C-alpha cells in the first residue's frame, strides 16, 4: 500500500493525539475557510501587546508580551502590504485543530495555539494588524496562491518541492520525539542503538513508523531486538504507556509536548525522552512561514522572527507552549529543505 504524503502522515498523527486530549474541539463553521481572531487572542490586548497562550484551556502558560514595531523591518515589506496595514495570516486547521499548534480556544471561537501566536507577534514587529484566516490544509495554499493570504504560519515543512511555488522563513525545528513515563530513566540520546530491548508504540502509516521500522531492521542485523507495536488509536497507546505495556511512544514532538501538559497532574505523568529530526539523520527538518514565491515577504518575516529571538520573546512563546525543544537559533530565508525524493 502506498504511504500517505509526509504532511498527511504528520497531521494524521498530530490531530489524532489532539483528539485524545481533553481540550480537543471541532472548529466552528463549515466550508473551506473561516475568519478567526483579529489582533490577538488575549482579551483586552491593545496595540503593541500580544498575549501568547491565551484561551488555551490549560495547554499553555499565558504570557502577555509588549511588542514594539520596528520601522527598519517595516520598511522591508512590499509596498502593497505596508499600504494595506494588515498581515493576513493563514492557518490550515479546519475541520479540527491540532493542539498545541492551532485549535479553537476556550471561548469556542478564537483560534489559539503556537502558530497563530507567532504570526501575531511577527505582525506586531512589522507594525501591521494581524488578520488570522483559518481554512482546510488544501485551501491554505489556495489562499496563498490567490493572494488572499499573505503568509502561512501552519506547521508547514520546508521542502525543495514547495520551493518551486513558495518562499520560506524558518522558525521552528520539525521534530519527532519519544514519550515515556516520568518515572522512567530511559533516554533516546539520539542513538537508535539505545532502543535495543525496548517496546515502542507508533502510529501505523506514519513517517515515524517508517523511521522506527528502519531502526528495527538495523538492530536485527546486529542481533538485537526492538519490539514495535501499533494501537487502534492514541487513547489505547496512552493506556498501554501508563500500564507499562510499552516503554515509549514515538510521535510528533508537538503532540507529545501537548500530552505531557495533560498528564502533568495525573497518576501517570509523562516526559520527553529525546527527539529526532522529522527529516531523518541527514537533515534537520524545519517548519517555516510560507509565502508566495517572489512575494518579498520571506525576508521581512525572517528578520522579524530574528528580532523576536534576540529580545527573548520568541523563547517566551515556545516556553509558553512547551515547545522550547524545537527552537531555532536563527530564522533563515529558504534554507535547505526536504529533498525532492522525500517531499
């Protein structure tokens, strides 16, 4: 059976993990697009203020940040965007959100999550009013192509295939991770050989299953055993982990970061036991803001992210959403992406 495209495999695993949590909610509305919150997710936020982690229903630590517009960075914007005074931010989270990246908040109407929060911060640095538009994944790219969306902040992986139509400003690592019980002393430490003798669960048909099965084959050739298990849904996986029927679960880092927040006060709290690039051993995968090719937006967006990195507000955003382990040191324009053979 042919495998799903990489993005579809990731979203399937991430949204499934979200649905298993207490804060998963269907995004309201029907059709391919909906309007979301305007200037910020934080009630009472005014010009120059962005509240990250607002309305998260416990998934994030709410943090209010004061953001000053930088005239030199605003000057880098295409004139059409400056004159409009708005940055239209695309998020492809319909029909169901994927915590902690993008989902409907506790007010049952506002799109919250690490992705729209970063978009709002970037808009503030560029002196623009953020307008967040939520759509299906497919219509996200239709919106960019048509000019209805200026830039997408929607967990888009930088790939060489996509560079044929889009330009990128990287802002987060694209990682997988191992989730274990907090009481476990096991660490992945970036070495597949540490999986010998372990039992690990993974979602069937996903990119992480492909990687895990490759490691299993390597260990077998070395005379060692890695037991790989799949379960019908993420709830079953979590029950197996809490019941110690498996040693670890291997999945998208953001989904694991979210689940860790949900188990923190339970009888079986969990932790992250190590991460691995979603692009494999040869390349660190990157998540990037995505704009139409030659739009002139990638550079000012990257410079705005780098401004946020330098002043510590980028770190505050990731910490609020428990995603500090996906931080980049620099936002790059069109960095090396997944090769055409794995896009």
